[in-house]
C-alpha cells in the first residue's frame, strides 16, 4: 500500500530552493511534474488509468520556516541513487545531515542519506534493497 498521494512542503523563497529541488529528485530519476514561480512538483501524477502515483509539491509560503522535526523521505531505486542524491544536494545548497550509509537500527539493508534543504526542511533518500550479488 502506498500511503501518500501528494504531500506538500513549504519554502519562503522558491527561486532559492529551485536548484536544490531540481537536482535532488533528478539524482533519484524522479521527474518534475509541475513548475510554476510559486510551486514545484516532483514524482508521478495520478489519473484514472494510473491511480498509484505519488508526488511531492514544494510551495511558496512567506511563513515557511525550518523545523528539525519536519522530515520527508524519498525512495531511491538503488544505493548508488542514495549516494547521488547526497552529492547532488550538497552541490546545490544542501547541508549534510547524515552521510550515505547503512542504518541497521531500522533494518539490515536500510541505506540512507540525509540533507537539510535551503528552506530548512530535512530530507532523506532511502533504498531498502539488499545489495546486488556480484
């Protein structure tokens, strides 16, 4: 079951957030679904013939502020994508909040990385898959 359909977070300055927000989903191979001066969206939109999509909206709000407890986690298709997410975020204004690596307190194959975006939102990428056999 996929719980979330289209959650939203807010930023005070979308122009400042845009380079980070475009780079991070791109590193996870997540498409942009909308781009307006006051809003960005990433993921897969829903329709009657494709009802299982999920996308994240980033909306402008003058009241937006960082909150250490706010947390958005994005699914990554591989551990390499988690690493790319972290590199892309750091290169585009993000702050390291946890380098890529295993988090075995969640489960043995929980590979994740954490960033704080330019708007103060905490964002994670995670891959739950076991490493590929070589």
